């Protein structure tokens, strides 16, 4: 069920999705022989698959929206419907302004054409005239960083080169709406940073961005709003941190449900409760650099479990892991787990930077398979420190060393 307590960001609506459903027909006959035998037997060898079910949403101009969910939840299908790549089976999608879509690796590229020819082809698909493409061609190639291969057929491109050129074309069409589907997961780290910088520039310019990604840290870092889908239905719409936390809970439930016999055996273990506080303080006290942080978890296993471990991980608000350890790493030998018992981690002299941090706990077997997790079971705050930002606390000192003589090589 959609969380109706969340308020849609204010502003004019740029995309309106009304009761959109999308059905695909899945064939059960795999071979040509089976299809010939089944020909004319009606629908018994076909099955309807509903990728989307009655999806409605309002996207406000100038917002960055993350479409999140497990594999097969319908998020990429929804993005293609919004981009006009797929027609909905029922319902409507309306939007204002030019859309640029990066939905599939190399989509809009012809493998037998060169990079140069594909720039003009893809730009025309995205709505640019020949003259406009001429004017922006040098910028597109420079951004892509593959000038040496621009006259090579794209069928010889690596996946990273595909993405570089496709992204470069899309962002130089001056779109009002940018649709991005997992495209930032491909390419080297330097180019990914370049793409993220471009997305932030678009945000500053007030453009609307819809982003599909499995990188939850990107969602919490970039997005103003998230839509969480499950089996084609919207189950949450609202603030990114809440949506990400709910997705993590759903993924853990699916992992246990789909784990088969091993999950049945391991799934009878549980974390019963947890407490997180600074040493000598209460659970809601701020954690000051230099404090010892105490994390306790109560665990049990109904059938008994040998060779197990407990783990703690601390994340920033963007979902980035900033600290983690396990009893195994610390050399703590744990006897057979049956009746409830408590494990305590004491993290000495913590030096976290200003902000809020979330504590995640896990009960695992000795091979590192998760038996039970409590994501974001607790949080703590580190007070504001005016002289620096980041996840690490350290006192900075800056000195002006005065004028120095630089060599010509240093100046260049």
C-alpha cells in the first residue's frame, strides 16, 4: 500500500501518471516444435504478466526522483512508459517539455554506424535538428572522452564507450526531463563522477530527473523523492531515507523466503533486540569524538548453531558504510548458540564527523551468510563541528607559508 502520509514536493507538475498498467504475454512453449504443436490451442500456452498495476504518481518540476525496488519490480518498465518507449496497457502518462532517456546500453545506436554518425542519429531521436547537433558536436565528443574512436563503428566499442557517448549526447540536448536507468553503473570511476557532476548541474538548473539505480547510496545522495515498487505496485512514495530503509527490509524478507532449505535451517536464528549508546551515557545522548560507542545485541537460535558470528556496520545518511566489524575479525570464539545471549561491541575512541549515523546489526554463520539482519536498528548524532565536514573527525590547522618561488614546471 502506498504511504499516504508523505507530501508531494510543491511546484508545478511536469509528469502525471494516472492508473498505468502494463501487461506482457509470456509464452510457455520454448522450442519451435512446441510452438507448432501448440498453434491454435488458444491461450493455454501463454501467460499474462503484469509488470505494472494501477500506478499513479505526480512528479514535480525540478525534483530528482528515484524509482527503486528489487529486480522485476517494474521500475524500468515504468521509466520506459514515461519515456514513450512502451505503450501502457491501460492508464495514461502526460508530461511537459523535452525528454532525454538513457534506458538501455547503446539504445538508439546502430552498430554498423560510426560514433560520429550515431551522434547525429541519436540526437535526432532526442529532438535536435542537424544544425543544433553541428553546433554541439564538439562539446559532445569532448564530454565523452572518446574522440580517438569517434569515426569507428560502435559495434567495436566497449560497454564503457557506449555509455560515454550515449550520456554525452543525452545531456547536450538540453532536456527538461532526464530519464536514467542504471547507466551510471557502467564506465570507470572518473566518468561516473563526471556524470554525477552533470546531474548535479541539471539539479541546480531546475531540471527534472528520474533515476533507476540499485545504488541506494546514490538514491539518498541525489534524490528529493522516491517511488518504491514491488511486483508492479507502488508500496511507498516519499522521503528517500524512509524508502531505502523499507526496500532493505523487503529485500531481507525476500532473501529469507527464497533461500530454500538453507534459509529454513539458518532462518531459525534471530536478533532479539539491540542497544546503542556512548559509554556511560543514555541511548539518545549525542556521541562526541573521543567517546567509546557501545553496541549490544541479543541473539538466539532455536535449533542450536555452531560456528557463527555477530556483525555491526555503521552507515552515514547517504547509505555509505563508514565502519564495520565482526566477532570473527576480532578473534572472539563463540560457543554453540542456543538460548538467548548478549554480544557487546565496544568501539573505542570514535572519531565520526558531524551528522547522523545508522547502526545495522547481523547474525551470520561462519561463512558470512546472513541469518538475521536488523538494518538501521538504531541511530546516533554527532554534534556540529564548524571547521570541517565529512565522516571523519580530525582537528585541522592551516598555515600561510607566504610567497614561494615556483619553477616553470610547477606553474604549468
